[in-house]
């Protein structure tokens, strides 16, 4: 077996231009909901099917799981499991704002702790298609060319020491008091950057330094984002870039999963800002 992890990353990269190009004409809602009860876009279903076909064809992949599917697909005898959100921020299709693809590679059966990841990656479909990969405690940023090839633009990518931006999700009246207290401090110090697609918002933090949060809410204390498909991979990347993650009490990567589609509050950013959050919540 060759380098399965590299092959998985290459398949995501080579599929990115096709996914991006296929968004045109798929802005309509599908006739189904995903396992989290959210209405799927036609683009969600299409991107999911494309990645499932290509990733399960890799010899070293034993399991495939997607935010868009109820259960785990048995892909064979491979050692690695992949968990993917095929099109994060697909609600932005209507307004033509940024979205992306995020994937975690686990050396364990799913659902698994974030510490079981061996690599994670996300693709951002912005003005330029870029890909950020974390592996072996190092983060690399690539531009994905139209033919799917990867061109390295930043090696050993790390968060800037001086934070600049923040982005917080959820309706403000639905924030808990303790998160509102934390947010009021951050709002006085940093610039707001929030676009409604987690990948785009976290990419702003990774570029400029700062903090991203989709918090616990009064109506949804469990949060919105999925642990396996979104939180764990992004936490893995931010950790490798010198940042930190939290669910409000501990690192996202240390959270024990209770189910494949479990939700979690998610906070990512510079370590000092995450430590301040946990101190506020204590």
C-alpha cells in the first residue's frame, strides 16, 4: 500500500475544480434532508456522490462517512476512515458567497476522537480555489489550478501572533450570557469577518489571526456544527498551525464522540483567545 493519506488529499484536490464547476445549475433545493434535518441543495448531493465514488476507490480507505449520509459506508479492508462535509456553506449558493469542502482522515473506525486523525484538509471555493492541508504537525496552503494540480503557496503556515479578526455565528438574542460576555470583549478588540460558511470564516482567522466561534445557543446548547465532519478536521488544522480549539470546556480534539452526526459548539483561533473563552466559561 502506498501513501494512502497523500492519495486521499490528491483526490480531494483533483476533484475540487469539478465540484466548483458543477455548482452552476445546482443552486436549487433537493427533495431530501440530510441526517441532521437540514434541507439539502442539489449541489450537496452531487458533491457527496462524486467524493464517495472517488474516495472509496482508494485501496487504503476502509470507511467513508459524509454529513449528507446517515451511516458509515464500508469501503473495504483499508486502515483509514474519511469523514467529509462535501459542501460546507451550501446555503451560500443562493447569494453566491464562499463555500468549501472539509475532510478528516482518521486512523480509527468512525465515530472517532479528533486525536485519531492523521491529516485534515479543506478546500475554499473563493475568488481563487485554495486548499489547506495539515499533516505531521505542519500546515501547507496550495492553490488548486483548473486541471486539479496543486501549487504550493505557503509552507509551514502558522497563525499570526497578533489577532485581527473574529467571526461568531448564531442569532445574538439566542447567545448564552457567558458567551455574550466573551463576545463583547472580543468585539471591542477585533474586526468582524463573518460570511456564513465555516471554511471561509476559519480561513480568515488562519490568515489574519483571531477567533471563530459557532457557540452554544439557548435554543441549541449542543451547538450546530458536526464533530466528525467539521469540528475535528478544522481543529486539527488550527492546532497544527499553532492555534487552539475548544467546545467551551476542553479541546475539540479530546472530545469523546457520542454518535456519527453529533453536534458541538466550536471555537477556533489563537491560543490566548481560546484560553480566555474557557476562563470566561469556567
